[in-house]
């Protein structure tokens, strides 16, 4: 009972938000309170249902919690905590990262189950890199798939997305990698069928973020279009009861930060977005209220581990001495300086929602072919295995094993790209042919082409090409997937409280990824290489 009372000084009754965290419904117009003595009776009928509550710790639960943490740390995350460990964590204490004086622990919601319903105080948010729609653009998307077929085409992918977003039924949806060429056709169902309004990033880019909100509950205040971030300010409609959300503007930052060895640019992008919020609050007079800014900062950060972006959000500043660590995808970047001066932000401190809810062991959001380390060494050079695979592929496509004729180049391009005239491989090959008199492509040219593809992070594309050129791919499905965490929802702790976080993967789907048939993302049942991340928050009173 004490663990879910939102105000520790008032330990006689629960308010409506605490009731909601137990799965109990507050009846509008009624004075409903739950006494300490009736707590057990009220919770009992909800045992085993969603959402679940993590109760107050006893010494026994403390020991179970510590044991569960050890178990979780030793087991590879499969998009979900192991069932035994997860149940113990749910019985255990509030996350150690809970801030301020709040004592309400976040609830973990199983994938496929809805987040707590929103009201005047609570709202829900989902962030999802949907993988560029291949309706009018993105012809190469099929290369992401281990097994190709109709499920690689946009109609099937769109139907999967529609089902996922309908079942999520959140207040705010932040998508990354939408296309301006087909945005209305690709995601029109969100407005026509699911009741959302939207803003897409207006700056020219092939892949853009877009933010949606339930039009019957929220109204747009402003939209700021920054470098790979879309900052949207929203305010609730139709408030019937006074609450902490009254006259409160909610800022949603939808980010798709730069990929690759660009830590400095990612840091600048996040700083620019937060600076824009400070300026907008000043322009609109919101800072005069004295209330802290209510901010959710989410999206695909294209980085993980101890990054400058994380440091900036959590601690508020990053200095010249800071060095990133913990991201094996950043080849050859160890020890690199991110900023030559101290960079700081004035919005406030942020917390990683999944890290808080999953007690320091958040699930991966990318489950891809386990090939990165097989192709590129930590210093950025090709591995011996990658070099050997490329040599075999070249010899397979070349009649003499030394050069590829123009006809052989064209045949190779059709094999890997489906037709002539498209793809970075084609552009590189045509330029190399021109340099060589228009008649041949050397083995060194071939090797350099794929070095450049790998330097841009196109491991999935290189693996596809090696497979179709003669089954020279390096992936071993039975080894399981490469697990990365690039997708986040951070929230400002001064104005918001974390209510719940949703598991990104069901047990059934997890079993298909981490056991036979060893499916990676995307596949026939999931349309993107990323998993969505979703959470519920409440305005602090």
C-alpha cells in the first residue's frame, strides 16, 4: 500500500493515479478512496492481470530482487526479462533510479497488452523507427530480410504497422524514417482510422521524423524543425477536472540522430532541440509560471552505452574530458573527444524510462544478424573472414579471377540489386569503370566498394550481397542475433513521473528470435529492424 501512495506524507488514502497503477478504475464524480486495511482485498482480484504492480519490499523480497538482478545480468536480453527474473523484479522494490520524493514504482506491461489508460493526469507515448516505407522509395529494404517474399513489400509491412499502432492506442506516436514522397498514403490510416493528427519534419531529407497525437485529446501549440529533431508542443483539450496538467504544455522531441562516427553532431542535435524548448517557453511566457518544463525526448539515437547524448540528458552537461564507451558499433572511435568546450542545457535532468523500469537491464531494440564483428575489426579494418568472403565472391563473378568485364559487372549488379542503374554499388562501379577505360573493374575496386559500404554501417546490405553472389555470407543463424539498443524514451523528472513501460517483444516472438527458426528483424511478423518503445507518464502534482 505504501509503495503506491503517490504522496508519502498522506499514507491513509490513495489518489486516483495510484488506483490506476493497480488497474483499478476511478469513477468520475465519485469520492473514491482506498484505505490501508482494504488494500489486500482490492488488489486480490487483479492478481495476474495487466498492469501489474511492484509492491513494497520485505527482507525476503530484497533478497529475491538481488538474486533476480544477478540472473538478469547473466542472461542475454531477449527483448524481455527472463520470466522468473521478471516476476521477482515485479514483486521487488521501486527502481533505484526513482527521483525526487516519489515512491510509486513504474509498472511493466507485457507486449501485446495496453498501457494504462490516459486521463487528465496520465498520457502515453510510443517511439518507433518504422524502417523507410518502400512504397515509392526504399527499393533496397528487402536486403534487410534474411528470407525474402511478399512480406518484404509495403502492403504487408503497412498492415503489420497498422495492427501494431492500433493495438498500442497511445496518445502520442513518434515515428522515424517516414518518407515525404508517400507520407499521406503510407500513414493516412492514422488519421482516417485511428484519430490522429500529425506533423512531419519539413527539412529536406530522405527519411524524416513525424509526430502524431490523438486529435480529440490534444491540440498543437507549436512545431520546431531542427537538425534531425522535431520538437512539438502540445496541450490537452476538454479538461473537466483541475489537475497538474491544467495549462501545462507538453514538449515532445522526436529525434532520429545522425548515424555512424558522429558523436559530436549527435550531441549538437540534442543541445539544439533542448535550447529550442527553452526559447519557446520564454517566447510564449511559459517560463514565467515557474513550472518546470514537461519534456519527453525520444527516438532513434543511433548510439548506445555511455554516450555524450546520455550524459547531456541525464547530467545536464558534457565537457572536453568526456569519452564515449560501451558501443561496439562505433569502430575506431575509442578515446575520441566529443566536444572541445563544456556544453550544458537548462531544461532539467532526464531519466531513461526503460532503464528505470527494467532496473538497469533494459531490453534491446534492434535484433539483427550477428555479423558486425565478423566483418569489421575494432580498428575499422576488414576481418580476415570478410576479406576471404569478398575474394570468393569476386572470383565467383569474374571469369579470370583478376578483373570483372563490363558485362560481368552488369550481371553482378543485377544479381545484388535486382536491376541496373540503382544503388551505391552501381554508382561506385560505373565510376570505377570510367577510370579504367570503361572496360573492367579490378579486385581492389571491388574490395574498396565494400569497405565503403561497411564504413557506412550497411552490414545487412553486404551480407545480402554475399549470400546472393554464391552463399558467401558470414551470418550463422544459430548463434542468435546481434542485440543493440538505439531507441529510447527519456523524460524530464522535474515535471513528469514514469507510470509504466511496455515490453517491446512478446514471449512467443522472443522464442522465435532466440531459438528455432532464429528469426532476425525485420521478418514476416515484424515490419522493421527496430522494435517500438512505449511508456506512460503522469504530470507531477
